[in-house]
C-alpha cells in the first residue's frame, strides 16, 4: 500500500472519555484498577492494528481548578487511575506490536528518573514506548509536591525544554554498539562508547551516564499535547507527534499549517511530525441511533459535574451563575490559556448558555465530537486527513471497552475499504508504525561530522 | 503444616550476584535488558513457591565511590539494568502468586510518585508488591540529581522516616469501601471515606489525596536494607522485613536479637518483622565439586574489578596499594558505615591481604557464602533458621538463571523434606506469604477508637 496511511491511537481512560461513561450499564464497575480490563483493551487495539494505546495522566486526584471539590469529584470516576509506567509496562508484557504512549509531566519529575523509566519501557516492549510530554497545569498537582501554587506557564515550558534536552542526552549515554561482552578478555563494554553528559543548566545539573542501554528506538517517540505558543514552538523543535484538540476543520487546518510551517526553522521536514487531533466518535447503524446514544450519555451528566468540569477547563469558578444564562466575562488566566480561548470562542460563536457549553464539552472535553454511521464518521476522518488537518487521530472512545470495540468493528473496516488504514503491521516499533526515522546517537553524528571536516 | 516456615526471596541482578558471573558461558549475553530472561526467572521462582522476587537498584551507572572509573566499570556487567517499577509491573502481568519487591531510594524521589507507583503495582499484581526502602549512598547518584554530594547519613535517614510516613498516609487516602459506584444515583464514591492528608513536615509538604485506591494489601510490604543504627531504628518502627548481610551465625544472631528487641518500644510483636539475611549458595553434587565451581567463578574476577569493588564498599580508594599486602589504616567515613566496619573487622580477624579480602567479598559482596552439597547448604540454612539468626533468606544466586535453577532443583527439595518450606502457596498476597497482617486504614482505626472512647 503506497497510499499515505492514517495513524490511529486508542486513548485509555479508566471508564472512557465521556465524563458520565461509568454510569452506563455495560461499563465494568471495577474499571479503574482492573488490569485485566486494560489488557483486553490493549489487545483489542493491537488486533485492529492501531499504532498505539495512549494513556493520559495527572498527579492529583482532583484538578483543583475552579469549583472543584471532593463532593463534586465523588460524582465522577475520575479521582483514581493506574500510574502510566506501571500500567504500560504490564501491557508491554502481554502485547507484541502495539505502541505504548504514556503521559508524564516534566513539572515535578527528574530527567534521570524519566529517562531510565522510558528507556526500560522501550527495552521491555522492544521499541514500542512513546512519551507524551506535558507540563502540570492543575493547581492540585503543585500541592502534592511541596509547592503552594503552579509555576507560571512560561517557566513551566522553559523547564520542559531543558528537561527534554537532558533526557535525550541521557538516552545517548551508550552508543548502540557499546556492549562487546567479550567473555574471554573480560571486557563488557567499550569505554570509548560510553558518554558522560555533564549537563549543567538553569533547572538541572545531571552528570550521567544513564544506567540503561540506549533504547531500541534510539529515543522513545516524543509526543506533545500543548497547543499554546510556547507549546507549539517546543513541539516544532522536538516533538514527533502532537495530540491536539479542534472542534472544526478550519481550526485544525490552521493549527496543522502553523505547526508544520515552524519545522523548517529547526531543519525538520513536515513528515517528521505527526499531527493527531482527538476524535470522540459515537457510532450508530443509523444517524438517529447514533444521536440517541449520544443523548443517552449526555443525560447521565449531573449538572454539578458539568459546571465543575467547565470551571476546571476554563480556569474560573462558574458554580454561582445561572446555568441557563450566558458565560460571564472572564479575565484571561495564566493557566490553560489555549483551552480557555477555545471555549470562550465557542460560547461566543454559538451563543451558548453555561449548560449548553458544559454539555458540549463534557463528553469530548474540547475534542472533536462526531456522531453518525460508520460511513459518516469515515467521511469526516477522510476529509480531515486529506485536507491538511490531520495525519491521524487519537480515538477517544466515549466509554470503554464497548465504545472502542464498536469503533474497531464498524469504522476501522470502512477506513480499510478506502485504503486509508493498514491491514497488517509492517513495522515492529512505534517509530516504524508512525513512519519516523530512528535518531542516530549524537556522539556518533559528531564523530561522522569530525571525519567529514 | 503448622511448623514455622522459611521465607525465600529470589534476588534478581541482571547476570547474577557474583561480580564475574557474566563471563560464564551459560549466562546469556543480553541478560541486562532482556525481559524474556527476567520473566523466565520469575516464573521459575514462582513454580518453586518462593515468597518473592527481589530487585535491587541504583540511580547511577557507577557507584562513584573510591577508585571507580569508566574503565573499571567496563570490565563488569553492572553499568546497566532495567528500572524496578517497569520491570516488576511487566513481571506482574505474567505471574500469578509470587511477590514483587522493588528497591527504591527515598533520596531523590517524591513520596507522591512513589506512593502511587507502588499502589499501582499492588493493584496490577493483586496484592503482591513490596517496597525495599533504601537511602542513596553512592556519590554518583547525587550527581544525577542536581547535587554535588550526598546529604549526610543522618539527614538521609530523617528524610526517609518522614518519607515513609507520607507514603503510608497517602495509601490511606481512600478507605477500602470508599467506592460505592452507584450508577443510578450517580454517586461514585462516598466523600466521607476520602481523606486529605495535608502533610506539612520538615522535608515534605503533600496535600493528597492519592489518585489510586487503597492498595489490595492496605500497604505494600515495607522492606528495609540498612543495618546502621538509624537504619535499625527506622526498621523497628516501620519495616516488615529486613534484608541484611552477615558472614557468621554469631553476627546474624546478634543482629536478630537486637532488632527484634527494639520492636516492643513501638508496640510491635517479634513476628511482625521478618529478618532475611542474604545467602550466596554455590551448590555441587559433592563438596569438592561445589568448591571447584566457586573457584572457577573467583578466577574470572579481574584484579582491577576486585580492588575497585572493595574500594567502593569500604569508601576509600585502594588502587595504589600492594594487592598482597594488608589493608591500610582507614579513617571512618560518613557513608556505608556499617558495611565498612564489617569489612575492616573481617580483614583484621583473619589477617587478609587486599586480594584475599576482595576475593572474599567480590562474590557475595558482604553476604553469607555457603559452598557445598544440597544437604550441607540445607543444614546451614536450618541452623540459622532454628537458632535465632533468620526468618528466611534472600537467595543471591551466583549467576542467573542457572544458579537459581540449581538452588531450586537441589536445595529447595531438601528444605521441603525437612518440613521447612512450603509445597504450595497458601495465600494470594505477599503479605500472606510472609504471614503479615493487613494494616487497617488509620482513619477507620481512629473512628473505632473514637467510638470506644
């Protein structure tokens, strides 16, 4: 198949992406901590030849934004989840080909820990690890890590940039052929092929070397999710895939053109960065059935949950306002700037009440909601894919595992009939699924350049 | 079987415990990063009904002690390994009953991260996780975490004590029956059964709650490895198992009596803390064969490796001294105090040269070396077990997987014939294997006490 192919990742939240999904009768009760359920989801996605499973994260039980409280949290299934490294390593042991992308924040972490955990995951999975880099944007996260509040947005991104540099430097500690393992002479590795990083920067001082060999992929695939100005810039410089949120084709096209256009200044080609918006698909055998299923889900949302969720996304407490009145005037906050702008714009454009707005975002939380028949959903995917809006999608199943099963059973075959999605894996690593080159070790490159000069 | 039973853990280092093990022809070349090999070891230990596998750790490639250098490191297989959480989570997915103990340092970590990773591992394994708490004692580790040198020994232990308190507090965030998951009413959990820790201490400020439900074991089993004075005290207060190093029955008995004697002051009974010395067994069908195998291993040690290893353990550079002369006079250092005293004492007692001393410790690195037939090894184990020196052992296989296979095939049946070791698992969790009670949630206890008053 020489035609350009879609990438598809299965996004895993415990009960699915819709805030009220846990209340569906077909969603397992013990979904949050049941490894057997996660294994079943990953194996289904692998049988369907998805590029990867994608696990989100947060280092707090509640967001701590806006009107969030334990009472409101108690009406959702979102307070608890398995930690990404342990979850993905377990999945690595019982899958063979599917990629394993985990979200890890740079905000309250150390590059040495993160570099070795991802290197280990890449070894355990034989080259299937991906890191979704985020900075922590929930005030509740700061409170779990010796701080009273979040660092400013810009500060977080500066730290993230240095963090990535250190992590990639550590991954290059050992050249790929450093280990000679000569049992007769007693030489285990060639010391000329081990490199001490000696990083001394503004946020980090890390000597190295890493105590894990260079990962099978060279570097695990670097994914990013920030769509703010500094988020786009760090993505253009370092990311290999972007997880982004757009409600309309036009918005996705503008983002796609903007980010791809930034690559050249870092000496990169457009195909070196995959742009993967979220899609929240609700499938039905007819359009009416799909709409009815979507309505059924929406009706499960408790108004307190809806307002709380909206408050968290928008960065302001909306619990005192009339649900059926308009969104109040809000000052721009320092957190979640791009998400806030997206929501304010949506409310203004369509003149939505607070209730209408939370209903709009509670399901897909800012992502693209597509409700229809398999052919209708495939049409929309094809349109975005072929008109400069996406290289593939993160599939945010409304509920799990059923919502993903239906997408796999009904939409994926439709995409295959159109020649848009693989029938079989052609590669073994996540990097190969995404069509990304394996990065050469910086010290080997340096040596090659020295010889060339 | 009502007789008191031995606990046995299989200690996993990539190529085995002996420093030159990797040079044996039967040790796999790619041992360090090959998950299939680790799975095979864990499954063998589980088939033999071991209590747990036990993974050591270090957050640096080289110790950075004494005469350590990259050249010397390159003569060993010790520079790289898989990270414990990712390794153990992968093993959890392909085993059913065996415990999974991982070493994690409190020195460069955050309690929130550690609490949630162990809680996740406990969920993924359905109650089989154990945490071997250490403080970092290698200067090279400090250099990977923004520091120029290690904090003083006492400071490290004070931090460790507070760290454990925070972690256990976070594990109690959710009461065991907090989750009602009432799909009809929309109530997912009972907010009265979720507790916010609000810890504010000298080293940490952590609000909580944890974003993982209370672990199946209540708390994952807490193991400790320090044998210094503050190490013994923190163990007596909080540990449920101790991994310790003793060369003689007398030394092990003295340690056993000392630590068990400290428990009462914390309101604990002797059986609430298992004392598990390391044993480094070299098995042969005759004593001569066992001795020949041990000599064969010892002869594989490069003198540069031996001196470097000894320097690291003793905290002083010995590379300039005559190998066949005595150990020089050494000032006590701040690091590894108990290990240093053990070695100086051994050298003095037996008038060993530097070479003799490194040969003595290079194999078992301070642990108890037992070379003999299966019956002879079982005799010694039985002696320690029945004479107040041990509740069980961490089996440090000289090489892997072969050395463990032989212990399982030859020594374990001998222990079973004597009624000292289980034929089948009677419990499902690590806590049950060790015969330890499941701790009640502190808030439930508090409520019970309030009612009683």
